[in-house]
C-alpha cells in the first residue's frame, strides 16, 4: 500500500479513542487528512484502558524490564509530548528502596540509564516529603508524567482544531468503513489479532494534603513493586506494574498490598482518603512489543502493553510516515526508526 503526495488529503477512519487512537488522529489531521475517530464509549471514556493509566513517561526507567525498542519509542514520544503540549511540566522520576532492598536498588541502577544518584540531603531537597525516609535514590531528570484524564481531552481539542471529527457512542468494525482504516481497538481487536492477551493493571486513587510530590516515585520491593504518581487536587495514583490476569476489578488482596506498599513509602498515606479503585486490561502480544500491522487498506496499531502513554506518539508518527512514503511488507518495523 502506497499513498503518494496526491493522496495526502485522503480521508482516514480511526477506531478507538484511547491514547493510541488519539495520537493517530492528531498527527493525520495535522497532516491534512480528513480524519474521523470512532469510539464506542461515551466522552467520559471511563471504560477505556487509558482512563486508568498512570501516564508515566519513563523510557530510561523502563529499560529495567523492557527492550530497547520501548526506550527508543519512548524517547521520541517525550519530544512529541513536549512539542504538542508545551505547558506540560516534566519534573523527572525518582526510584527509591529501603535499606533491606538494597540489592534490588543496585540491580535497577545497573539495568537502566539516564539517572543520577542522590544522597539523603539531595532527596530531601528534591522531594521534601521524603526527608529522612531514604538514604539514596536514582533520579531520572529527563522523564516526566501526564495526567491521562486531563491530557486526553486536551488532545481531543487539538484534533478538532486540526479539522478532525470524533464520534462517541459509535462502535465500528473495520469492515464497516470505506477507505483507509486505522484500528486502535486494543483488546477488542483480538478478533483480528488472536495472539493478543490482556495484562491487568490495578490502581488506587487516594487523596491527602499531608504529602506533596512533584514527580512519580517508584518504590522497589521484592513483593510489592509500586509507583505513586501525583495528580492534581492533592491526589495520588498508587499502582503496581503488571498482573498476568484478565480478571475484572481490584481484588481485596491487591488493594491491601497496594496500600501497604504506599504506607511503606510514607506513613502519611495511612490517613489518605480512598477516592477510587480501578483496573484495566492492557493489550499485549507474547513478546510485549507493539505492532503496526498492514493488511491492504487496514492498519492495526496494537499491543502497547503498559507503555501506551509512553510510546503512542512515536507509533503514530511511524504510521503517518508509512502512509505517506509507503514500505514493503505487512508489518511496520518499530525497531528500525530514524527521526530528524
């Protein structure tokens, strides 16, 4: 499939208004295409995986568990986030561990890059709420985070400003639509990509005025690895990384472990008010790599795993480049990337 310059204003239909679909719609609309984005959920998007995401943009931290392709996509995506929403304030991310978990801390340091080591005084200067809590930390100054429930509406506004349309309550199958279709349905796309599996992420949203963080904090723990992401309104999203399950909801055990780990990060979390418990299934392929698959007039963008907000912008850029420049094969190689 090749679209030359004469087809650059060709209409594009995109299915799924999660973070992957939003970035596809934005870049194609800004490139001059007539874009229509179809979403089966309503505008609140409360059933979408993206609604429950942590929104961490941490490509260097992710090297601890992810392949190089995720880091490269994430680094490019950070630049696109900054260009698109310049008012976002990226403060970095911080990794800490208690003294008894020093071996986990050193392992994380060896497997990642882009960090500086902080002593207790430097930790207190960066995050005063953690004063006296940890002797050492890894600071990743180039990283950041976004608040999904704030940036998704912002991206929708930018799509509208670029001339794109978004239709909510509009479930569509790729076969229902004419022309070029980009399928960003996540797990709902398993009808065409049976290798997809759901990986559950569970979160607790809490509120307390006793603590203030400027950046995500990762607490390394052999049993309860945890991240705490600051939200507006004295709120914090407390989450774990991945659970290999397609079960629904948050179990009592998981809720207790999340809150126990939060208390281990800072005792003031014991008095925090629980605002919300939530979970979502992230779509993943067996190797946990994203896929941009091409089949005639259909392009499927899927398998973002737990890296949706981290890599969606760069994946959209690759898709747009493919449509404009063309390439051979049925899979766009997300590992072979070059950007100006």
